[in-house]
C-alpha cells in the first residue's frame, strides 16, 4: 500500500458500489467530447461555404441551427455528467464513512487506545471528503483523456497525416511530465495531510485540557505551539500549490507549442503555390487541435485532487487495515435472561505487545451468580485489563472467561453487551438532552421508564429542577452538571437497561459524601439479583463488597470475604494496613 498505484487501485475498488453511476457519468462526458468533432466539422463547413463558395446566411441557416443545438447539447451533457459523478461520489463517501465507523466499533476502545481522537475524527470527516474530487472529477477526466484524443486522431489522420503526427508525438509528453512533477507533489501532499492531522489532534487535546492549561499558566505556550503547527501546515499547503501551478504551466507550454506547430505547418502549406491541403481541411484540423489537449488540461486541473486523495486514502486505509481482535467462527447469541450469570475466569494470559510484560499472567477467579465482588490491587496489577476482557474488548492469548458455562470467546459480543451495564469512573455523556443521554441504554424507552430509572438513581429531583427539565441540553462530557449528577445519570442508564451483569470502575472516586451516599443507596437497589464486579482503587469501596479478589502482577493471589482475608493477614491485609497508614 506504500505505492500510489496500489492506493489508486484500492480507491477504484472502494467505488465499486457506485460503479454504474460513474460509468454513466464517464459515458456522458465522452459523448460530449465526441460532439466536439461534429461541432468542428459543422463550423469548418459554414466558414468554408460562406468565405469561398459565396453562400449567404440563409443558405447556411440550417447548419448554424445545428451548430447552436450542439453547443446546447454539449453543455447539458457536461452538466449532467458532473451531477451524476457528484452524486456517485457522495454515495461512495457515505459508504466509506459507514465502513470506517463500523470498523472502529469492531476494533473497540483497547485497539484504539494508541490513536489520537482528533486524528481519527479528521480522517473520518476531512479525509473522506478529500476523496470527492477524485471520484467526481479525476476518474471521469482520466476516461476522457483515454478516449477523446484518440477519437480526434482518428479523424485528423485521414485529413492531414502531418498534423496528426505532430499531435501524436506531442500529446504523450504532457502526461509524461505531469507524472514527473507528480512524484514531488505526492510527497508534499502526504506531508500536508500529516500536518493537518497533527493540527486537528493537537487542537482537540488543547480544548479538552483547557482547564489544566489555564491553572498551570501554560495557555500562552500552547497558543505558540498551535501557531507553529499552523504555520507548518500553511508552508506545506503553499508548496503543494506551487507544484500544482508548475504542473499547469508544463501542460500549457507543451499544449501551446503543439498547437503552434500544427498552425505553422498548416499555414505554410496553404501559402504554397500548389497547396497540399485546402482551407476546409486545414481549418477543421486547426479547430480540433485545441480540443485534442482540452481533456489533458482538465486532467492537469484535477491531478492535484488525485494527490490529495492519495494522501488522505493512505491514512483511511491504514485505519481500515488495523486488525480486528479475532473472534470464534462458531459464535452464538447469548439467549435473553433475567437471572444473574455465574462468571468463571480460568488461567487468563494477555500481553498488549510481544515485547511487553504480561498484563495478565494466569489470572483465575470465580464470581458466583448474584455476588458482589471487588477486584483490588496496586496500580499496574492488571485490573483494567480484567475489565476490558470481561467487556469483550480484548481477546486473551490463552485461558477462558465463561458465562454460565459458555466461553465468552464464542458468544456474540453484541448479545453479551445487551445483558451488561458498565459504569466507569468518568462516565461519558454526549452533547444533547438529558433524555437523549439516558436513551443510549434503551432507545425505545418511554417517558415513564425514564422517570422511574431516574427516580431509582436519585436523579429525578435534580433533572426536574433544570431549566428545560428532560430537554435540557448538556455539553460534551456532561458540561453543566456536577460530578455527582453525572454519576447518577450513568446509574440511571444502568437501571433503564436492567442488566444481568454490572461492572463498575470505582464509580464513587470523585464524589462528595452526600453524592456518594445517594449513589451507594441506589447501587444497593440496582445490585439485587445481579452479578456485580467493582474495580476498586480505594479499599473503602472494596470493604462494602461481599467478596474480594486481590490482583498482583496479573495473578489472583487471594479470594474471599473481607473479614476472612483480613484474618489471613496476607496480601489484602497488607493493602489495608498501608491504606490506613496513608490516610491516618
């Protein structure tokens, strides 16, 4: 995929869904181009008949009417061809964005952890948009370059072989030099696209970290960095435009030189005493000479669009080529159930990269149906990896996770997600209304179901006090709400989904005492009849659980009730003593 030719081939294959429309647009363009020959023939006849045969305007009125009709028909065909090509390219862009989004969802958050959100978003939006001129203009123009000049040569050679030979020799020089210039253009466009992705990703990072930057007094420094990145992007863009103008200049030079050679050759022979060509033939050829280079001029205009598309397509295909975690070929749908599942984890091994140490090194644990279990351990012990494995976002290299005896690797991920709820430490709320954010858990939920879920999560009171109630718009990441309100909305989503299995990641870590009390009261109701696992970073949270799994270096070193583990005076007891000593 490193070579532009391979990217071109893959781009053409990407547009196969709209291939019929593109072929139709190309056909309209070729037909309009072929009408040029008929138009030149009519015009040459009219001028020759009026100038040398003494015909009046009345005698050539029919030919003039036909010529006018050809002008109108060519304009209509060109307009229709552009319209069809534009709609075909719009269809391709929609299809490609859907394919990219589906692939990103299949990859999951673990596979995308190393990607910058601004980079991926820019590729999905601006990157796909950069392909539109490639499909709507460049590909049709390539077809015109292949067919129209060849058709003109077919008509020119029988009339005047000398002019035909000049056009045949000079014509290929234009694309040859365009390709030479194009090598430099490709590298520049690639740099330009990388600069755009860097600028987008960095600007998004700055916006998301604006509070931190202001607090530490680094906002002005970031302004300078953004200005520097913007300046680099401007310089790269201008370098690309210089190459584009150079391409046009090269084409215009050779095209003008070729037309001049044809004109001089025809003029010299017309001025001879025994002219080897008559005016009609010379004029007909001279009219066709500029039209011979017209498709090449169009190709030069859209060649820069190809370079931009190639640069964007490389990043698009790099994302689409990211390997999706392998799933079993014998996946089965988990049947709907209202009973809490029993979960067994057996000898789980996982490492994020071959050169990394194992994040899970033989982790085994049991979570009985309806149990409330906390997983504790030092930072880096593997708690987040266990959570991602339970959510199905990573596939362990060995070992198994069994849900009621069924291997999770053989369970359809969507059917498993439909039966669980996930409450992270920092729940994600999206720009939109309160009701829209809750309906992420159940799109078809009625107003009564929303109210009941909010009431169970102690969120109904503050929702009804908001300016527009359920229709109140909140910003990204829940801007406009407190941390406690955000957590209660996340809990309301869990109530609304009514899951069999609840997984939490220290959901009370950032709450004040009142919000924590309300949250824990709601959680006590939610956990009834469900299997609950909490990734606990604070031992105060772990001590509320019925069971505790102590994780160390990717292994479960202890399992049992808090009291029993304290009595054993081993790993869990050491964590408790260290925690109490640290907190006085």
